[in-house]
């Protein structure tokens, strides 16, 4: 039976017949989840972050990973924060280990090199999680949406402004459950930040600073000229996907792809959807009127070692205009005079600072817990009542939405404009000029190079 037919059957039967319902755990064992309540998930991209997402999903009793697609069989990630290996082989092993741990029968989990083949063949897929390099996000997400699947996609959702707009529009019309992988959006910290700002804790806010203590992965300054052989188990042509062809080199894959504009979105693409999230939600930010970047070591193909990016936003209702500054590569805002000696700004080199007419709020990165500074202001502040709905866990929020629950708070409609603004910052870094954004035409005013980057071309054979 289809899900809709199954629901209709039980409603009709219940209207005319008395049923004695037996608890599920009596029939199927404690913790048993019947197939009708299980979300069958396919993974597109089983690199480091794909593995991390899989670990979270496998903790949920109603999530079942039934297929994995990745052009890479296995690679060593031990030099990076993921540790260990990643790819199709480690991903399949992870699924089987989870089955053994939970005393379940060995789960059928199919593997594919090409996600398009997987989506065509695996008819039982309910939902798809995309954790590829940035340049493949949009084509994979669109393929899943056009197949009627619920979709979770890692940040920054897309690789270009055009892609972001088309993906959000398609997801909205498809009426499926969507979520971006900015995990802090489901946490307590970002909700407290919003509630305190809306309560007027620091008055009207005209200035925001956010930073990420990260830089380029690799040491190269130009495209490599050597052409080593493609590792066994890697389909290089499929890994490139819609990007222009270039010979394989280990500086591109498996991890350092984020250093290259053709594949990644730099540090801002990696972290801004986490760290700017509280500002977009609390201050109801839309499109900026202008964006300008100051970078060190600008290269045509490589992301810079460090950057300052200035966004200017117009007023929104009763909220005044806002100047937002993004820092990366070890750059940070000046230490506020209200911050006591011995205290750090943000956490672990990441954070966001709100400057209001009546005070300042500082948070850790990833939607971390807010604090008024100085500490005397925090102690004197009477906390407002909690007004925003709370969630359990980021992946849990998406799974509940897949099963007909409320939309995830980080659904594509909710985060789409923030993604576009982050990608405007990327364009400003690449162009090196102050850019003015025309919301009506959805283009930059009088800058052909910037507008070319709004909708870059795909390699032949790839499209949305």
C-alpha cells in the first residue's frame, strides 16, 4: 500500500470496527519501528561530512539508510578533523556496524557511483541527504527534488546565487521536507539570541561582526601542473560533475577542494551559514544594498588566505539599517571595551558580536549561547519568556518533517536569502570591487564580471 492508501484504510476500518491495538514493542521487540514509520534515506556524498551525517541518522530508530552514491570508493582523511577514512566502503561498513550494534538484521544498503543512476533505480527512497563538495550540491538536490524526495543538504546549499534561487523555488513548489546542514539553527543558543534581541536587551542594532578562524587548506598559489594518476576507486569525471574539466590532482580531492573556486566557496561558504545565522534570524535580514571585500593574496582560481567583507543592509520595518562585517583567516573585530580581562570574544576563534544602542551581545559560532557584556549587564538582565518553538536535534527535526510534522526551522525557504548573501560575499572576493545589488532585477548594478558569477556555466551534459 502507498502511505496515503494505508492511512485511508485505517481511518475507514476504525469508523466501522472496534480494534484492540497492541503496543508495537509487543509485536516487534522493544524499540521496533514498523516499515510504515521508517524514513528510507539515500546518501549522496560519503566523504567526511557525509559520514558525520550518517552517524547522526543511524542514531535515530526510524531512519534507515538504504543507498549510498559517491564517485569515490575510499580515501584517507586522517590528516583532517574527520580522522579515519571516508567514501563508499567506510559508509557501507558504518551501516552494517549500526545494524549489529542495534541487534538488527543486516540491512540492505546499495552502493552507486552515480547518484543519478541511484535515484532512477531505488524506488523505495523517501529522502536524500546531500554532502558532496559545493559544486555538486545543486545538481544533486534538484535531481532529488524532481524525483519527489525530501532533501537535506549541507551548507552553503549551492555554489551560485542562481542555483540557490532555483533550488529554493523548486523545493517550495515540490512541498517536500527540506533542511540545510547549519546544525546550530536547531539549537537553544540561536533561539535565546533572537528572543533577547526582540526583547530589546541591547536596543536597536546597527552593527554586527562575525568571524571564523580558518583559512586555505593547502599551500599552493597556482593551479598545479603535474598530472598524477587518478587513484584506484575514484571516478574523476563524475567527481568533477558540472565543473569544467581539469586533470586530477590530490590538492582538489578528497578534502582541499574548498580552496578552489570551481569546487568550493572558501571559508565564508564553509562557516558563514553557521555564524551569520543568528543575525539573519534575529534581525530579519534580506538582501544587502552593497557588498565589498578586502582580501589578502587574491588569486584567480584560489580562495584568499584572509578577508574582510562588508555588507550593508537597509532598514526593515522598525529595525534600522545594519552594517555587517565578516572576518576570516585569523582576522577578528576589535575587542569591545566591555569585555573583561581574561574573557575571550566568541569561542575557539569563532563567533558573532551584536552592537546595539544600549549594549552588546556576543555569541560563540554555530549559533552558540549568547552573553551580554560586561558580566554585570548579564546579571542585571531579566530574561524574557521563551517564545520560539524548541527542537530536539537537527537531523531529528528533518526526520519529523519528512514524516509530516512541522517544517524544519532551517528549511530552504527560511534560509535561502542568507545563502544568496553568503554567495554575494564570494563574488565580492573574486571581483575585488564594491558591488551594489539591485533586488528588483536580482543582479549587480553595472558590473558584468560579477553578474557572470551569479549564473556560471555548467560543463556539457550537466544542468539543473
